[in-house]
C-alpha cells in the first residue's frame, strides 16, 4: 500500500503522480455504507461489490473510495484481493486513520489492507474527506469518463453524491441495497423520498439501477467505456 499526505487541493496532482497514478484514467467512485453496515448485510451486498469490481477490471478503471476497513470499502478491498488488478485508492482523514492491528481510539478506523494507494487528507471528523475524495477522482479522471456508484450509505453518502453532481459526474444509485441508495432510487422514480434525495435526483445526473435485475451494471460499463 502506497501512501501520500496532502494538505491543500492544488497539491493533489503532484501527490497522485508521486503514487504513480498518471491521469487521465477511467475513474469509478464507490460511495456507500461504512461502520453502520452490519456484518449480517455483507452477504447481500458482496455480490453487488463483486460486479462493480468486475466492471472496473474489464474497462481498466481506477476505483476511489473511503479507504477504511468497513462496509462497502472492506468488501471492495476483498473483491480486489480475489484476483483483480485495478488500482484501488482510499481517501481518508489522516487524523482518523490507523494501520491494521493498531488500537483504535475515539472515531478512528483501520485502513483496509487491500487498497493499493491511500491519500491522507486534513480533517477532524468523518465527512471531511468528501471534497478531497471528489477532488482526487476529478484529477485522476481528467478528461476521461468517470462515474459514481452508491451502494447503501448513510448521511455522508448524501454529501458524496452532491459532490459528484457538482462535478457533473453521473451517479448510479443501486436500488435494493438500503438506506441512502434506496432513497435516491425512489426519488429518481418520482416517489416520496428525503428532500435531499429529491434535490439530487432533479439534477438529472442520478439514476436508479435495480439490484435485482440481471446485468444491472451494464450502464456503468457503458459510461466508463465512453459509449453513447
């Protein structure tokens, strides 16, 4: 795992170059549930993450997520470890990140060990990494296609999706994975939903993908492949 620390946005290009990541790269942002995802839910979410990792592998995309050993990020790390080779970049608040095996205090979280790269960013609480994660994805993609996939998710997921929408990055909300993803999917269908979800759906950049449909991530592969 290669790590780099940044303290200002304009340092991101040189920091990513230091990690050996040279834009433009097809970029897939994974947002979703972290500490509040129960272990009992992993069996339901794991096949979705496996499919997402398969898309990244096929198209040659770099995957960017929150980098901790929790929720969908743990599942993505485990998926990559099962024979995948795409770069997996975690963007983590430096003051809250600890190495595997270390003792946790307060709100700290362990770095997911299968991530290939970690960008450590300023902040005091979870959620402070959101603009940095969007910035990393933007720099990595450059003028190449990029997309965000939302699987489950809590409060911070709303901020992640808003950052993607602000960057004009399309968002796929995987309906049936729970919480924020389901709220956004409902809003995309015009159903009663959280006001934040309705506002994001009105951007026209968010679309619902039904987890129960076969080949439900064909749209993600289409976007990343640059096919119209």
